[in-house]
C-alpha cells in the first residue's frame, strides 16, 4: 500500500475511534445517567405460609441540591407500595444534599426501614482521577469536608422512622413478620465493627427473617454476615462499576474486594458451606465529579420475598 493510502486509512480509523468515543461520552454523560431503572427480583426466603414482603433497596443517591429529576423519580417509587425499605448508604453527594434527600424520601414516611452509612454521608466527595480505581479500592484523603450526618440521621430516624444499623442490630415487626436486621458502618473506610454487630445481634430473639446490611460489600463483611445467619445480604457502594463493557457480566472495577461478576445485581454468596442470596445495588447516583453512567443504568431494586 502506498504511503499516502496508509496515512489516509490511519486517519480514517482514528477519526472513527474519535466519533465512537465522543458518542459514548454523550450517551453516558447526557443520557444514560438519567435513565433511572427499577430492577425486580424474587427470593424464596420466608417461612412457609408467610405473606409476600416487598423490599425496596435504595443505595448511593449521592444527592446534590440541583438534581431535581432524580429527586422526583425517587419520590415516585412510593407508587411501588413497598412494605419495607433498606437503604445502603451514600445518600449525600454535596454539602447541601440533605434538602434533596428530604424531597426524594418524603413519600416514604411511615414505611418501616433500616439504613447504614457510606462515607459520603459524612464526607463530601472530592475530585479524583477515575483511572486510579483500576489500581485497587480508592484510598481516603487527609483533607475532607465533613457533612452534617447528624441532621441526616435525625431525618431518617425521626421523620421517616427508619432504624440505624451501623455496627448494631435491630428487631422489627412488619405485618406478621418478625425481622432481625443487622449491619455495619462503611467497611471501605474500615469503620465496620463486626464484633459489635455480633454482640448486638446475640441480644435479639430469633425472627422469621434475618437481613445483613452493609454499604461496601467487602468479603470479610459478607462472610461474617453469612456466619451470623443472614437470610439475605444487601449492599451498595460499587455503582455496578458505573462504566461497563456492554454485554459483559463483569464490572471493570468494584472499588472493593468483591468478585467483579458480583458487583451488580443478585447472586449467591457462599461461606463455610452456607449459601445466601446477595443483592448489590448499582445505585441511583454518582459523584458530582464523575457524572457518567455507561452500560450501567442508575437503579433501585424491588425484591419480592416469598415463602420457601
């Protein structure tokens, strides 16, 4: 091939790559991150004869005050008529994010629920190079802007009536079901205290259903929750990878040590001969410094729990 033809072919190929890249950026930044989705799944984990329980799993809203489209969509989830809500953290994404969370969650007042924290409930996000996630879970930064997590907790507990499961456990009655729920604070920041959780759980009577709740699905947490008798494990944090290869089962990154093929959706977690269902939510939002979703729509999960 003549040198001129080679140069022309090379430029054409580079141009095509540029067009594909630009199109992907437009889709991920301008379109897909607004394609909010409800993922439905059913699990047979309840005692025989029990009525179905509709559990709405919310995670990683990363709310900023101007995100009204997201606030309205979350508020509309009350139309799903959930019986119980599990919130796996990172509600805030901005120092003034609480007002947006209040607008989004207001229709859930009176629906029983539980929550744990992610680090962004306490510390504002900061700019970072997204390529660093490929080198392993992100590291904490010494200089952070602290958020008003106490105000968030007052809203979740006092206004909505949800129970805080950070390094503790709680007993709740929903309909005719006695639920034991237990959780940890953000394991990504090493704020989890599995010993305290186990001690709190030991003080509760057995229930009809046991839920293990964590923000970050680190193996050590999932293993311990399985050992503690959880019937279902629920987590967030990963954003499902946030940017994925279309059609691939695996996330590119998970920002924790969970296997990449379990960084989004429903799977099974096995430890020491016991297997339980694990739901990892890809979450509703994203950092304001990484406003993109590609092949990984923002989501919540509606889990319908059924009798065995």
